[in-house]
């Protein structure tokens, strides 16, 4: 395995396989793209860390999509939680995300509240959209775990019966003060050969126990250290394996994809009377993008049909 990663390894995801262990994996690390997303909002540190981990999870799962136009969406909703909505998505290397929360109730918690303290009775929906094959798949799992990473593991176990390890971590870079987040994703794939038990039905398979034990040793300091190339993280974990195949990498970026024309198109579907109620005294409807906080000003005159 050759190390060809840049010295400062950020905003990238790398896939790999361990053929003898029937395992596939992915590592990712976010830096400037993450900081741009967070900079669009004045989130407190607790929410910044939560969103950073969610975006990292979106990058890990989204880069597994084979369809270039495919989209991965994570949506966490709660009943009575301090965080009432968290949304992240990935599409063709682009990430975006935002959080809605009760700032007053959040201020009454400590510095490191539990996942349950933030979400109360909530659930995480994971949606894969693949336009090329016209497929859409969604799975939902309760947010009753200690971390977002554990919730993701539960999702794969319940929805696909595939043993999975997810490690997520985020911290501020000691030099720049900016957020850096990293993640590791491991799965034991079914062999599916005739006459053999499918591996994903066995959580205690020796191959998987070995891989799982190694994966769980990966810490936040390594995942979120931009000086460690992603390929080196894989090497640290699995250097004793007879073969580790590094797959093509993916570049990640902040790109909200909000569009004034699209917003105008959506508003055009509302009755004229409702649009008038949305507008201010100057006949302008102002729409804020929840993802990037951009503001779009749409004039009521834009909806006047052309003369025949």
C-alpha cells in the first residue's frame, strides 16, 4: 500500500477493502468544507460538534454511492428534544447541513450533554436516492444510543443486517482553531456462496470480530489530525493483513445548491393570495436558506403571467 496523500489531508474520503476478511471500509476527514458550513451559523460548540459528526457520517455513507447523481440524506427529528431537527446531505462530493434547536434549554445543559439529553425521544432517518436506477431506500432507527456513531451502527444492523463499525470524532485544530472532523466506516460483507451461511447473519464470525476489535481502537485524535494521511490511518489499523486494497478517493466540498430560480418555481405553486400574504409592503417575498443562511428576494411581479 503506497502513501500518496497530501501532507495536510482534509476534505477527502478514501475507500478500501480487505479481501481475506470480506470487509470494506472508508475513512474521511473534513476541514475547510466543514468550517464553511459551520461559519454560516452562530452555533454554540455543542451544536457545532454534533453537526460536524453528522456531516462526517454523511460523507462516509454518501461516498459509497455508485451513482454520481445519487444523494444521501440524514434527518434526525425528535419529540420534545432540545434539538428538534438535524439535516445533512451528500451529493456528488457536495455536503450541506443545519440544525434547529432550543437555545434557551441548551444553555441550561453542561458542556458535554448526552445524545439523549439533546434529542430525547428521537429517530434518525437515512435515505439513499439513486436517480440512475430510480431507486430510493430509507431506513429509520431510534436515537437511543450513546452517540451518533452507535445510532448509525444500529441502523445497518436493523435495516440491512450487516455488521458495521462507525467511528466519528470532531475537535478544534490546536493551530488554526478551526473544526476538523474525521470518521471510519467498516462493514463485513456477506459471502453469499451456495451452501454457506451468509456472514451478515453472524455477528460473532472470527473474521469480523478481528476487524471490529481493530476498528474500535481508532481514536478522535487520529481521525481529526490533518497531519495524518487517510491512507496512513488504514495502514495503522490493518498493516498485518496480507492484502489491503486502496480504492479511488473522493474530494469533498461545501456546496449548498440553493437556487433562486428553484425557489421561484416552488413559490409559483402557491395561490396568488398566499404569495401576497408572504410578501412585505414592497411586494417582496424573502426566503432564507436553512442550510447556508443565504437570503433570496423574490418580487410578486415575477409571478405575473406574460401577456397573450
